[in-house]
């Protein structure tokens, strides 16, 4: 039994959900998202959306929960939006942005300049005495996560000093240095 797949999705005010053959389209104030699906039946009735599966086979059970989670993320994204915050920990690590270009100084010989997708809004916060923070906001959860993972991959946090790019609130597993 899929616990996630069986729970209904409530559709907030201002969000419309359209189901056509094997595609779900969700429109809201922040944007529009669509997702193809298979092996599940989707019903929209009076502000709620429910998913049912044709059988109890393992493949149908896994897709039941998966598509319910994806559609729920789409509904929440077009109504509220998704935000990821990255913190740059290290001496001399800096971040700035001009429009959709993110400029990172991470201790390499040259700065890293990255073009961010137009659907993602980017903001950099640099306060004296605090680590720089990069805020990514969009209606697409998968896109925000992918962009955040790409930025984090430039300098992952290392376990000895904790230097690198980490998510805000992430706990870094620290190791003791060499003992003489």
C-alpha cells in the first residue's frame, strides 16, 4: 500500500490543474509546469486531486507514490514557490550576481561565472562578518535542486575545516586532524 500515493492533494485558490491523456499541467500565479505520467489514473474534483493505480504490482505502487509527490511539488511550486539557500564557508569566498550570471570566488585562480536558468531567480547576500549566502527561488523544485547541486559541486564542504559551499542548515560531518 502506498501511503503517499493514497493521500489526496488539495488544490489552493488560484491554481488550475488540467489532465489530458497522459500529461498533467498545473498553472498558478508563479508559473506553469507540466509532467507526463503513466500507469496511474488522476481525478480532479472540487479542489482536490486523487491518484489511483490499476493494480497492486510493485511497478504500479512505485509510480503511484512518485507521481503523487511530483504533482504535489508542482502544485506547491506554482502557488508558493521553492527556495534553496547556499552558504559559502571559507576565507575569501565571495558571491555576486549581475542579472542571471552568478560570479563565485572560491579560491581558484579564476572566478567561476555561471549562467543561471531564466526560471530561477538568484540573489546574493553578503554581510560583513558573516558568510556569503546565495538564494535560489523558482516554481520548479527539480530545477532549483539541480542548480543548487551544480553550484555546490564547485567546492563541496570538506570534513577537516568545513570549508566549501553548503546548504544553509546542513550539518557537516567533521573529522579530527592528524595527531602528533
